DNA sequence: CATGAATGAGGGTTCATTCAT
DNA sequence: CATGAATGAACCCTCATTCAT
C-alpha cells in the first residue's frame, strides 16, 4: 500500500514535470497556465501546488531536472569520443553532430529555449544552471581536445579556447536557424555548419598548417 | 499649423515606440502591460491603440523599427572598414568590436532579445525581420571579406562561409555571456572573444598558412 | 455662400439622422458607437456633438424625426380609405395591408424597433412618442370606422374599441413573426393575418351577424 | 458530502440565474455588467464564468431557463380550463386573464422583454425559444378550443386561427400598454382587453351568430 | 463650425492561488 | 494528499466625450 501510494505520487510528480516542460517550452513562462499543465499531466491543479509550491517553483524544478538530463547526454557524447582516432576529421564531425543534436533535438531544444527565454525573469536560477552546464560541457570538451593535442592530433596552446571556438563554429548557425529553439532545425544547415566548422577548426588547429578549404 | 499637428503626433508615436521597446525588452511580451508603456511614454492608453491598433501591432512596429535601426548601424560599421588596411588584424578586430557592440549594446541588445524571446509567439514577423537583417548583414560582411580576398589580404574560397564563421567566432561567447541579451555583457569577454576569434579566423583564412597562437 | 453653407449644414444634419436611425435600429442604443454613425454619415465625430449635444440627444432626435415620418404615412393611408366602398371586405383588407406595411416595412420597422427596444432606457421619450402616435393612429382609424358605421357598412357601438381590435387582429401575428422588428416579415404571414383578421372583424362587426369563415 | 457540494454548486448556479434574469431584463444585455450580477448573486465574478462560460452563455442560460418556467405556467393555465363550462364567457375570460398574467407578470414580463429586446443580438437563440414556446402555447390553446367546439360551445373551422386571434385580441393592448414589458401593466387595461377581446371572439366564433356588444 | 487626435472611465475575461471536502 | 469549486487581482480593449487647430 505504502509502496503503491508512493509510486503513484512519484508518477504524478514526474507527469507534472513532463507536462510542464512541454508547455513551458512551447509557450514561455508567462503564457503557460497551470490548468493546461494540470490537464496534460492528468492531475488536479492543487496537486501541482502540493508538489511544487507555486508556479515559479514548478518552473525551477522543470529547469533543474531537464538541465541535468541534457547535461548527462552531453557528457556521454564527449566521453564517447576517441582520443586517438584513425580519422580525426570524421571523429570531430561525429562529435560535433552529436553535440548539436543534444542542444537542438527534442528535450535539448526545450531546455535551451527555457533557459534562453526566461533568463531575464529568473536570472539567478538560469545563470546558475546554464553557466554550470556550459562550464562543465566546455571543460569536458577542452579535456578531450587537450588529449587529442597530447597525442599529436591537434596543436593547441589553449584547449579551453579551442573548445569555445569549436562550439561556436558548429552550433552558432543551427542556433540562429532554429529561431533559438523556436522551430525545428533544418538538418542541411546542421550538416553544413558541422562540416565547415570542423574544417575551419582543423585549418586553425590541425596538426600541420593548412588553409581552409 | 499642419506641421505642429504632425509634429505632435509624430512625437507621441516615437515616444510610444521608445517606451514600448524598453518595456518589451525588459519584461517580454506577455508581462508587458500597456499601462506601463503609456505612462512611460507620457500618453494615455487609448492613444497607443489609436496609433498601433493593438498590443501585437505595437509589438510588430517596435520590432520592425528597432530592427531597421540596428541594421543601419551594422551597415555603417561594415562600410567603414578599409579594403586595403595597413594592419589587417587590427582592422578586423575593430570591425568585430563594432559588430558585437551593435548586437549587444543598448538598443541592439533589446532588439535581439525581443526577436529571440518572442520568436515562438510571432514566428512569421520575427523570422522575416531576423532573417532579413541577418542575411543583409552577412551579405555585406561577405562582400567586404571578398574585397579583402581580392586585394590579397585574405584567401577565401567562399566569402559567405567566412562571414558566417567570423560572426560565430566573435559573437557567440558574448551572446552566451550576456544571457542572450538579458544582462549587460562583460567587456573582458568581448575583448577576448574578438581577439581570439580574429586570431583563429586569420589562422584559417589569412594570407599564408599560420597556426593559431 | 451663406445659402450654400446652410445647405451643407442641413445636409449633414440629415445625413447624421439617417445614419443614426439605421445603426440604432440594427444594433440598439448601447451597441451603437458614434464612430460608426459618423463614418456612415460621412462626417467627423465631433460634428455629431455639435449638432445633437450627446448620444442621447442624437437618439431622441432620431426617434422624434422618424416617428413623425411614420405617423404621416399612417395618416395618409387611413385618409385614403373610402367611407362608402363598393366592396367593404376588400377595402378593409387594403387598409390593413397598408397599415401593416407602414409598421413593418423599412423605416417603419426601424422606428418601431427603436421605440420597443429602448422603452426602458428612455421611458419618458418613448412613452410620449409612442403613445402620441398610437393614439393619433387609433383616433384616425376609429373615425374612419365610425364613418363606415354611419353609412351602414358596419355596426359599431364603440369605434375606438373596434379600431384597437382591428389593429390587434391584423398586426399581432406579423409583429411576432418579425421578431418584433428584428427580421423582415414573411409576406405570407401578413397576407394570412390580414385576410383572417378582417374576416373575424367582419364576423363580429359586419352589417349582419354572420359567423367567421 | 457529495450532496452538500452539489447543493452549494446548484445554489450558486440558481442564484446567478436569478440575479442575471433580473439585471438583464432591467438593463438589457449590453448595459448589464457582470459585476452587478455577481454582487446581486453573492458570488465572485469568475464563478459566473465557471458556470456559464461567458456573458453570452449566461444570457442563453437565463433565456432558456426562464422560458421553460414561463411555458410551464402557461401550459398549466390552459390545462385548467374546463371543456364543458357552465358559463363559457366567464371561463374564457378567466383563461384570458391567466394567460395575460403569465405573459406580463413578474418573471413573464422579464422573459418577454429579454426575448424581444435581444432578438437582433441572438437571433437564433431567441427565435428557437420564442417560436417553440409560442407554438406550444398556441397548440395547447387550439386543442382546448377545438374541444370546446366539439362540445358545441364554439363553432370553429380552424382552431389554430381561433387560438391566434384570441391571443391577439386579449394580449395586444396590454403588451403595448406595458411598453412591451418595460413598465408594469395597468390592470384596468388588462380587464378591458380581456372583456372586450372575449366578447368579440364570441361574436365571431360563439355558438350562434350574435353581434358584438 | 468641422476635424484629427487624445483621453478617462469602465467592462469582459483570464489566471494564479486558496477553501472545503 | 487529491480534488472541485471559488476568488481577487490584473489586463486588454472600447467608447463617449473633449481639446486644439
């Protein structure tokens, strides 16, 4: 009984979070009304208040949860990259593709959009979550690039800078093209950004000086 | 007499636009109430309706106007760049600084934030304005870079790509650092992004192949 | 010049009255906004205020004017009825048709609807106008019926009562059918009401006692 | 428990309907503001929206409800009329008095005024309700008159026509006198209309041909 | 006097939040 | 704890009316 009830409670908690992420991401904080969230989650409105206190509390919980999820994905993607690849260019393109996919696809897009749009409304919350995530991501990426430099595949003085610039080169254009998360991205834009971004990155940081294509 | 009438009407029109840009940018569309705009503009609320029809119409006018302003600034900045500079690196850094300043400073920041935050609410309006502006900016920049390539200062196969990547390299980090327009940018971040971005750009596209610093 | 200006002023006055009758009748007093009236009349809104003081004053002017018009029509119709007709039934049916037409057709309908709908809002104005008109109409009709009685075509003790009942018999059904002036009347309903109403009237007040058909 | 909840909800529902009938009838749809209704009903304004959706929904509910009530009263009155009365004239006068009372007294007056005044604003709703009620009333009345004809108290070829004309004869004058529901009716006018109306009706449709008094 | 523009006041509707069960 | 119902506070928008020309 207790287990069942607990389970049910956890289920509702999760259902509310999922519903809220969906609605918040689509409509923004101000335009989200809790009636809609409650209906989508299949609970009554006061239940939301029981679980999360108020609307802002629900939003914070949504952001924290979804950010953790997104962060874990990114860490996995970076970890899966070889430090001694047979084909460096291909390896970097795969990595870049995966990173962009984490940022732009499905839950990643929703998470990013929330952070971006509501940054002014919840400055502290959003700063903390975003900076934390970004810093961790860049640190992991810098670490991986440093290893590639150590193994001679790249020539880096400043791996942190290389990480930031690789991210910028491959993700900036998709970000803009998606309306900063408002629309689905055009895959062709992603492909071009990745290909050309890695190309330029290698032209600047590759093993031997070579002009970009 | 007619001039006086016209002037007064135009003054109120402008005052409303200015006030609305301020409030919209700070609070977003949904959280902006027209009472506040009216008070800030020094007009009565119905005057807003006389001029702009409704809240959405006011928003559209604000976005169009401020985008045009921002666009003109950017065009001036690009036009002011020499096509045969004594010091290429310095010239590009100056250009990059100015561009970032246009995007992030004052009205530029507000404009960007509006476009970004309300992209989901007014997809058509925002797409049109943003894509138009971005395309024009990138075209101008690509043209300038092509000239630099023609004069031998750069070696570019695809000036459009070079323009996109230069923008990405110098503006991505300030964008993120500002919370996408929600907070003032840290000048140090801008300086670093510009210096390092131009450095990498030159490493990839400079006259002779040279590794990034 | 003076004549021309005077004429123009009179024209505007009339145009406003016509436009206002139209809009008031269609939408009622509360739902009529003076912008619509002004546009329909081709004048600026303050001109209405110059001519009629305020919205209520305009309404009063409309009601008085249109009532006088309607009243004149009714008087003409009754006056045109023969006091010694060859075919009494036909003469009464013609009279009845004309009366119903005055009440239900075009301006008559608008006038009636105004009086009816706004009776609670302007009790004094409407009472005065309506009672005056109705009394005058019934008096004229009673006089005509009394003449028909004097010439032996009818047998009436109380011409006033006969007038009221004739009006009731022929106009009640069309009134209801038109939604009390809200919709155009079905001509078939008018025809039936007139035929049957006159028939019953003659059965009760005709020269010799005869049952209704 | 459930009963208590239900009761409270039903109570509020009813209280809102009653208050709204009162205010709508007095002021018309456009001039009724829901604050007033809410205060009169002793509820908060949003409660009205919970129950009836919006102002028009409330109006529709009021009209439907009050029309049903009025209709039931009329049916009762007609059913209570004897089909083989000792004194036909007295029986008809009693019936007519009751009918006029249903139409003009208290809730009847309010109902009629609503239907009449808002016929142009809610044509479909009002048509449906009014025509339905009127048709049912006239059918019932025609049935009763047909029975009186079958028992030899009247001589009718067309009971439907007789019903319409009896209604017209006894109710037209009170209707006009009340300003179509805007003012209380003068009882003397009702008495006269009933007496004279029944008299004329009997002169036309009574057992033997006899002139009206 | 006619007009374009401006305004003060008010009403319908929504929504985050709280009772009562 | 979950729920149906209720509420107070706000906001968008309209419109009769008035200035200034």
